[in-house]
């Protein structure tokens, strides 16, 4: 499971923790950009968006 706020979308980190296919669920506060949403779907992950 990955819990991330929308301000992290599109940013790169210095280290890779795991492949996107290894993350079963992505929990965030806003819908990600279309290309990221497609990558999550293709990797078999489930997206959970909890907005205020």
C-alpha cells in the first residue's frame, strides 16, 4: 500500500523503493493525472481517492 498526497504526483525521488506492480493499493487525496492513473491500472493496483 502506498499513501501519498497529490503534491507528490509527477515528482521524482532519489531512490526506487519497489516497482509499481508490487503496490496493491494507492491511497491519495486527489485523482492523479491520467497517465499515472493508467500506470496504476496497468500494474494491477487499486486507486482509492479520499477528498475533502
